C-alpha cells in the first residue's frame, strides 16, 4: 500500500505576475519570492515551454509523474488506468495574487489539439480561500455583451487593458465562494486573492494584456501562434447576467458539500469536508488542502499500524487510491480535489 503523502510547496519562480504571500500565510512555509504566486500541487504538469519546471518531486527524489508511471494502479486505481492510462488529468494549484492578474483566456481542447499539439485545453475552477484585509476582492469573468473579433484585435494590438476589462463582468468575491471558468472565457483576478484552483493538466494561456507585466515576453503571450489564430480561442459570446449563477456560487453548509456546477464534472471534482462527525470517503486519487483547524485522516486496512495522519491548517496531502477508504475527522475544514470520474 502507498499511503497518503504530505507535500511540500512547489512554487515555480519567475512567473510573470506578482504574488505568493497568501500561500505562505496559509501553509506557514514556502517561497518568499514575490514572483512565485502559484504552488503546483501533486503536479504531473510542467510549465509551458519546460520539461521539468512544475513537476512535484517526492522525498525519494522521483517525480510524481515517474512514480505514477511505475505503479499506476496503486496511485490512480484500475478504473482510472483503464480509462485514462497513467494520466491524472488534474492539476491542483494554490494561487495568490500580489497584483491584478492579466486578462487572459485558456484554449479549449479542440483548439489545443489543432494548433498546439496538446491532448487537452484548460478549463479551470477556483475556491476562494482569502480575499485580503477587507474580506472582499474582485474578479472579472466573461464578456457582458457579444464583442466583435476585430474590436478585440484592436484592443490587443493597442494593449488597451482597461477597455478589455470594462467588457467583462466585475464580480465581488469573498472567502468560501467558488467560480467556474470554462476554456475560452476571458478572466482576470484582482490583488489580494488566495484560492485553490482545479484545472485540466496543462499550462496553456493566451494573454490578452501583456504590456504592464515586465516579465511577460509579448512573443510568448500567444503560445507561439500568430495573433489572429490565437484570438480564435477567445469565446466572444456573452455571459448573460442571469447566468452568472452558473459560474459563481457558494457551497451548501454541511459536513460534506460539493463545489462547482455539474458542467465541471467532466474535468474534475471538488468538495468541502468540515466534519461534525467522521466523514468516510471511498478510495480514489485525491488532493487534500487543509484550510482551517486540526484533525486527522484515517486510512488503510484498519490494522492500527501507521494508518492515521494528523491534519492541520496549511497541510497539503496526496491520497493515492491504494490508501483505501479514508475518514476525515476533527475540527478541520478540507478541500478535497479529484479527477473526473473514470
């Protein structure tokens, strides 16, 4: 049996926007670099253009990707392996903004396959952990009205970020909110936000607003594509105001509450577990992020030999399928993240 694995921070440096303080505050450890705003958790995914940066490295020196390839059933379970091979299909991140994140989109699967040689695009979703000292922050998501593609090209050419941003829904978020961001939907995140992000296992971004960010090379903003081709990845259809509930909400109260709308289930799943009594979870590959409190994770065959791990705020754990049925107990609040069902 491979038991749960406690993971250290994995923060690639020199990301093109500032941040990271919220990761340090949550985890109690991590990078102090002001351009390390993302913690790649249980990652078998590299940053775009690299063969190694972003991969999780285990205590024995192997990458998680290599460890899964060596024993995929233990990590992922037979059903997952039968459906998807050794690919987890999931990247979890902790993300912390020290400035507003540039307006950008992620390509969908068909676009990524045709133009980028990628097996997947990048649909993602967020759970807001912290929203700064006021308890509120701002994100921008989805066009309010249909936008002409030629106008988008003019804004991008002029690097008129204010005009681009003005076309998106401006949404106030608080800790405990979730947001769902389908591929193609333009978005930006304001400063002071810390969140848990689930996404398809890729690092593909088409950046509409690069001029204010010194570490962003305009030549890389479009993933090596010409501008007109890259902008075909942008979903120009409006997100009607009466459908904002499809992409923004809060989980129900309770010991175990799902996050995200049903549309996300094709890509990933997440829930909040806040036990009032022990919460039992079926076997399966999962990532646990402990947001608050102290508790424990019971796992394995119940023989009492090393089958309990303490949980405390800031812990991040990978739970392999071979850990068996698990139980979360105690005064904790945990985000449990898992791939789409096989």
